[in-house]
């Protein structure tokens, strides 16, 4: 992996793109790691209704918005990203839970 350049040190579009690509590789690795925990949570849950927990969703979104604000990132953009991720995770969890329920029948 190439060395990190600060945005101010990027002199060309290629420099900027290389750094964005580096960050994207790190993000996908983090999403993959996060996914292993989502999978484990789905294995632990016993009812598909548990996959959608409005109180937990609200708490996560509040934390994401606060972190985004602290990092000077657009809070609405961060929320949109996380709500999309959460929605995907809910559907994924429901599928895993349903599959486990059928196996246990």
C-alpha cells in the first residue's frame, strides 16, 4: 500500500485518486469486519422481529450524527449512509434468522 499523503500534499488528480483508493480499501475492510459481527448477531437472535429495533437504530444514528459533527462531516450525509447500511443489515439478519428457524423445525 502506498504511503499516505495529506490532501494539501496532493498535487495532481492522480495523487488525490490514489488516496481515495487507499481509503476505499480500508473502508471495505472495515465493512467486511463489521459484517462478521452483523452475521454473529443474526445467529444469536431467535426472532426475525428482533432484526428491526427502532430504539437501537435511533441510538446508532444519534452517535453517527454526533461523530460526523465532531469530524466536520455533513451529518445528513453520514446519517443517510448509516441508514442504508442499517436497512441492508436488517434484511440480511432477517434472512439468517429465518434460515435458522427453518433448520430448527
